[in-house]
C-alpha cells in the first residue's frame, strides 16, 4: 500500500529539527502537536518524501515550464 501523506522536515529558529507526515505542511505540524500557526515561526521546511500523486503532479508542472 502506498503512503498517502507527505514527510516534511521542519527547521526551527533554535536549531531544532523535527519531522512529521501530513496531507499538507500545516497538517503535519498539527499531527506533531503544534498549532498550524507555528508554520509562521519556522526558519524553513523541506519536503523529504512526496506521495506518488504529488510527485506526478510536480513532474507535470515542471514539464509545462520546460
């Protein structure tokens, strides 16, 4: 069975890094116990692993601009 959520890596201003899965970045934060508004305090976040559907959509979008 394929994974239906995306894995995100969150980088906080104090140097702490955490990872979580969710449908969206804010959903992943909420599943980790943070309020969605915590996204505003992040240094940055990374998409570590996309769902197959997201990956296909991103490849299609990239192709449209090449």
